[in-house]
C-alpha cells in the first residue's frame, strides 16, 4: 500500500494548484507562500476549494484509463500497427504482473490517487466547518465533501471492476476485492485487500453520505445548490450519485433498487434530441448534451482517448466489421463510426471514409486553438439509465412493457422516427437480448463492454483481429494482475489468482 499512498502525498499540492474550471473561465489558484504543508493549504478556504477542483482533475486523468481497459479487453475493437506494447498485451490477454512499464499500471495509480486525495478532503472538511466561516463558505465545504464521497465510490468501484472478479462471482460475495482506504495513511502503512462485499458496502456508504450532504446544502441554500436539477454537468452532483447508484445496483443484481435509481434520473434529465446527438460528442464545447449527468472537462488538458482513436494521427484501435452491421442506415449513431476527413488533414485523403471511433474526436481537425481541441468524455449520461432500467425491470419485476418503452425511446431518437413506429421483441428473454444489443449500439467505446460481459457471466467471444478469440467464463484473465512494484512494496497485498507467485 506504500505505493498507493505515495501517488498523492507527493503530488497533492501541485494537483490542486493546477485545477482549471472552464465554466468560470479562470484558473483557481492559491497563494501558498508560507503554507508549505497540506494542513496549511487545506485549512484555508481558497485552498480547500482548489483541492475540490483538483479532485475533478484527478478523475479526468483516471477515467480515460477505465474506458480504454473496458474496450480493449472487450470484443468491439480491432488493433492497428500503431498500438503500444501495453495495448497489445491487454488486447491479447497477455498482461502479467511484471509488465510495470506499460498501461494499465496508470489505471491502478490514478485510481488510488483519487481515493487518497479524498481522504484529505474528508479529513479537513469537518475541521473547516468549525472555523466560523460564512454560511456560503460552509455550504461550499459540504458540497466538496459530498463530491469527495462520490469520487471515492466511483474510483473504488472502477478499480474493483478491473482488479477483482464481479460482485456475483461467488454467492456470498466473499471473494477477494481491493484495499479499502478511508483515512489519511502514512508512507509506511500497508493495507490488505478486503472482500468484494466489503468494498461494495463502502461504496454504498460513501454514496449515502454524499447524497445526504448534497441534500443538506440544498436545504441550507436552496437557490445555490440544486438537488433535483442538473445545472453544471462538469461537476459532481446529487443526480450523479443516483446514476452511480443505479450502475452499482445493476452490478449487484439488486434489480428493484437499480430500476428505482435509474427511473429517478430519467425523471429529471431529458434525452439529447437527435439534432444535437453528434455534436454532443464532437463539439461538446458548444453542445454538452441535454442528457449529460456528469462529464469531464478537458479544456486545455490532454487526454489519451483522442489520439487513441484518431485516424489522422494514426489510430491504435478501430471498430470491428461487426459494429457496422448493427445499425440501420438511418441510425444516427452509425455516423460516429466513420470519419470523413477535411481538406488539409494529413495522412488521409479528403473525402475518404475511414473506420474510426469518433466519440473522442473534436468536431474539426483544423482548429487553430489547441486548447479547444478537446473532447469531454462522459462518465454518466441518461441513455445509460434507460438501459439500466430496462434490464433491471426485466430481471426484477418482469415488466416487459416498461422495458419495451425504454428501448423504443432510444431507438426512436437514433432513427429519427416516432416511438410508435419502433418495433421491439416481445417476451422477457427476447427483450433481454434486445437490451444487450442496444447497450452495445448506444454505449460502445464508453467504458462498459468487458464489465457487461463479466457481470452477466458470459464467455468473451471475439471476431476481431486478436490472437485470443475466446475467453470462457469464469477465468482469471477477466481481472488484471496487481503489478510487481505494488506487490513488492506491500507485504499484505495478495496477487490475483493465476498471476505470478502467490
């Protein structure tokens, strides 16, 4: 656990000072002269607020690694000659603990950076509330504490998804999970891995506390912080907590709870209209998307996802042929699988139509302002909630009519037709298959694929150009190895079954 702690203890001050918020068009900085300790920084209002912005920056760094892993390990991509060694190892299921110089080591590191930074925010938040600050300042502290609880829940959920078998792997959920860090740890502290059940209990506890804090903020200042409306999709909100709960409950197979949370979000957030669907991805500076629950601000910040899929700069992965057969020609989502280059773009002949994942490409390659060459990847959007609700009501109450209505809403939007013109299968089993297909069509390349396969206890069957065409469930390869550096620095760390020396 020493390495986990070091990730943030070394960099926490730099991270919060570099936080940038596009919505306010200013850099949030703090004069740290004479405040060369974390305590000195965190116990001043401006420092604490900057630390909250720094937390969002940490999520922005981490989440693309989660998306990459979920899709590389899945069955919807072909690898190209431009892929890095780590990408190749993941794609061909050859990753071992000794591969410490390649992705996904930063998945582990960046995830724990979030968790560790949260411990500081939650350590100093209550102390700040006792300093006699103004009501508005105290509300901001509570809001940041709520965001911190959410961030830890999100990071621990996603680390657990990659480094532990799914929640339903054992009937009592007692199989090995990840460490649980809820306090400011020292350099020398070594934490053991807990069961997946204990990890999920911590996730639920964090989300419960986050939602209570958001409610308190709204009660104390109803015009300042909204509980039931999205006013700022680039910051963690109450509705983001509901969305994460819906996703977590889905993985736990708590069907009624998943349906309830998803429906709560659906009732508050509309779908993005078809006319804005492409721009919601390609031009998020101007069109963040009406259905956005939480997405990450990449203005003036680099990300690997754009270069990862960009055919102009040499994409490392591209969609499989199978993906192009899923969509009818009138389905607007198919446009996000083809890139039509413009005049002046090197490497691709203008007018050609290369295969490409376009969800992470900015709207115009020729933008001169480098800071505006961004994409703001989604963490949660309401389309996912429709699909969670559909699956949950089918598996839980057996509500086929409700699931059919969810599917029709998404398909009608995609095809530009009335919901009454959309036909979906009848019967629970057929509808479940339709939900699976629709999840691929709607959520492809957004960080869901391999986790959808494993939580359903399905085999991974590939038609892509990987050397591995089949990984049967259950399989130790469905989780990543703990890297060798972590194993060597933490005597309490247990390696995942199948990797290295136990």
